[in-house]
C-alpha cells in the first residue's frame, strides 16, 4: 500500500499522463464467495474476517468505497437534513482516510445531492483524490438516475462540486456503459471512470447469473478505452477472469 501522502497524488498524475488504470471491482461479489451472506453486514464481515479482506487488497491502490446511505435528503418526505447527511459521510470518509485509503470513491450514487455532499465531505476532511460515480437506468427517453438526472447534468455537477474523476458504475452491462460513456464524453473531457456489471443479472436455480463472460467483457472494454475512459473496472458479477481479460484488451 502507498503510505506517503505526497505520493498519493500519483493516481491523478498517472491518469493525466494518459495511462489507463484497471480496477478490480466487484468486492461485494468476492466477499460473498468468501462467506459474506447475501444481505449480511459488510462492515461486520470486514472486522471479523480482516485476514480475508486484507488478502484481497494487497498490491493495489486502495480507493475507499463510499456507497449510498439509503436515506433521502430534505425537502423529500422523511428526508434527512443536509447537515445530517454531511456529518454521516464525513465520519465515514475520515475513518477511511485514517485507515490508509489512497483515494475516496463516492460510488453507486442515485441521488445527485448525496453524491455532491459526499464530494464536499471528502474535499473538506481529506487531501485525497476524489472519484464520484452515479447509477443510470435506460428508459424510453434515455439514461437517467433514479431521481431523474441525465448523464450530462451529473457529470457537470459532480465536476463542479470538486470531483477529480467522474463517471458511472453498476446497473448496466458493457454495451450500455459504452453508450453512457459516449454521452458523458460529449460534454466532458476530464478524467473518467466506468465500472460495468457483467451484464444484467438473472435468477436461475436460486443463483444470480450474469450473462457477460470474460472474453466478451474484455473485448468490449476496448471500446471504452478508445473513448478515452481513464479508469476501467468491474462491478457486480465480475471476477478475476473478467479483469484479466479487460487488462489484456486495453494494455
């Protein structure tokens, strides 16, 4: 792990130089393969199975994941206040930075306001690079977040809030992620991240199955690299074979 605070900015410098970084992604999938029950508490598993988690994380830049809280913000009914959201995220982000994270990844966000609050909490409480990604669904009128935000607005607002790297993760397979990246690249030429699922999940025989195998997955990721996406990686359903194929196709 990189422990020199002055060297941690090397992530952004390497991206700015044109290097493509590969993310392993799908940590939730790996943890479930190693004993985390579906619906179980990842935080408790991290504490009780530290050796398992530590073994997964050696020899990587460590981007600390900050996912959605599950709470809506005011003025929505039963929403928490902006200060309550900020305090909750700042507490988590400060702890992650103290644990040795090389960057803060505000990810899998569906509400732009929460993502922006997370970016602000990271900016004001750490000196680490900040990545921010949203989840988009494809409907008859195109891509939108659950709260009705377009990719173009999301990229603009995340960047304006102070994110060093912006993009999308989860919710879609590689084909849709290419379409999303094209929309984002049309309005933003900054550092960008895409973490794609291995297709859309389907339940078969009591198991969750993803339909994009490593060969197809890796081949299609070359299209994202050609669009100038700087950080490429997997999300739900991906494993070591997917990431190996991805790396072979873009390096």
